[in-house]
């Protein structure tokens, strides 16, 4: 198998990252420059920029025009600072650099890729090969969808994994990093390729490029990768979700994993300080707090029920009216449910204060309370409803206005 082939045999733009994935700067000549909307698409004879493809976004960076001295060179291209490359795309083997200004064909340029961005992507993508290779090897599932953006890296598999499987995959992936396994690039001949088993095998006309991580993976891929696994640093599988009959794993690797760890650690430390316990004890502390809160709520409701039971109510023409400070709506409903039936009177409890308004529950054995709910709504700026024997709602009115409403009602 030939380790390197002359790339022009299978792609129109020479891809410098095939030979050296760590090339940050290079020189090239502009072949064409085509306007497209607000942008210009610059074709170079060779490039280290990776074009959007296979789930990974295109490289960004800049192009600088070499060797010009005046304001405008002979070809009509302006001289000056670097020209930003906002994206890199590919069509029919030609790689296009998206820029905001015209660069005349024949111009010699220096290209510089945004290395921090590219290295981060190489860490995520190279990790994907190790994880997918392991999933394939151990469980037989294929990676059927890969998406790498600035925010997220997701891997879709066509089979279901358990949480235990994921822990195992993550551990073995990190062992691959510790072993510092090389990432090899292979360009097999057609005959060789036919006899090799590898992931993402599809029949294509041109040269197949294989990325090999010995002992872990062999996969067709055209993206730049790290030279050896130690450069990935760390692999964390941060999420697993059911997806189209299989699972979607979200990974964070290298610098992204470290940032994520920093964030998680800061949150845990903040929580730990807030609750005055070391972070190992946070779980126990939180369950204890939840129990304590439930007990306190129970106790509060018990006192509220006792308080309501003591409210004798003002009898205004067949309605026993209680106006009380804020209490739990559940407590009021229970109170009305228990006391209204058989009392021969409608029990009305308004709970709240004059500033925020009042909630209410009214229960009765007889009569159509829904008409009363409508009338309360109209007169006391409220809303509510319910059944013939039980209505509830809220009003935006004062205690005095509520009382006045019932007094006026009785005089009609
Ligand atoms: Zn790949």
C-alpha cells in the first residue's frame, strides 16, 4: 500500500494537510476568483484549509497578498492587511476560500489557518474515530451520523448502547490516548482496497483515503487528524440520548473537555460553599435538604389548616366569608371540601393581601356557584370558574371591596 500518492491524481486543489495536518501557513497562487453574492470564492493551486465536509465545518483563517509594494498591484488587487477567510467549501474537487474582496488570478498569497480552531476540531474529529472504532469493534454498530460544530460534537450509532457500555467505551478511548497510538494515513490501490475491511466503505471512483488508528480503527476519511492520539488529551462522553432507533453520543475532547471540567468544578464548588459541604457530599446534603423541606411544608400546611379551622367567618346572607392572609390553595380547598357539605351555607375563603390580590375557593351544597364566579369576575376584577358546588379563582381587589361585594349582593 502506498503511504502517499500524488494528490493531483484525485483532487483538483492540492491538499497540503494530507501530507501535514499541522501546517499552519503556506504559500499558493490564486487560480480563480468568482463573485458569489456579497463574497468572492478564491481557488488556490494548493491549500492547507480544510473544506466543509463529512460533518465538519470549513476552516477559517486569512490570506495575505505577497510581495506587493504599492496601493494596488499590477493585477488590480489592493494591497494592505490580511483578507479574512470566513469559510472553506468544496465542489467537484476544487476548494473555495470565502473572502470579502476580489483577489486577481495569478496573485501569490500566503495562507494562514485559524490554528486554535483547527486544532480543536482535529481533537474532536480524531476522538470520534477512536470512539466509533471501539463501538464498531465491541458492539458492531456503525456511526451513521457525525456532526462537529463550534458548540457540539455528536455521533449517531445505529444500535442501542447502555450506560455501562458508554462508560466502558470512554475508559477504553482514554486508554488509547495514554498509549499514544499513531494516526496513519493510507492511500490503497484499487486492488488493495477491495480486500480491506474498513468503516464507511463506499464505492467511489477516485482514490480512497484511509485513516488508521492501529488497534482501534480503520476508516475512510478526508479530514485532517492529529498525528498521534496523545494530542487529543482527553475524551469525555457527556451525553447519550435515544436517536432514530439507536443512540446519539455527545463528546467533549481535548481543550473542550478541560473547559467543561472547569465549568462543572466551578458550579460544584459554588454549591459546596453555599451548602457548606465538600463536593463529594453534595448529593447526600441535597437529599437531606429535600426531606427537610418536605417536612417543613407539611408542618406549615398543618398550621395553616388549624388557622383556617379557627376562622368562624362572617355570615352575609347565606355566605360564610373568611378573608385570611396568604395560605396554601391546597389547604383552602381541603378546608372548604370538608366544611361546606351539610353546613347549609356557602363557605367562601379569600386568601392573600390587598397589594397582590386574593385567591378564593367557595363551596356549597346547593345553588349554581358558577353564576357567582361570573359575578365575582365582573365586580372584583377577577378570573375563575368551576362546578355548581365548588368554584375557585383569583381577584384583584382589597379585603374591603370583597366584603362590600357580598354585602351589596345580599341587598339585591
Ligand atoms: Zn473522519
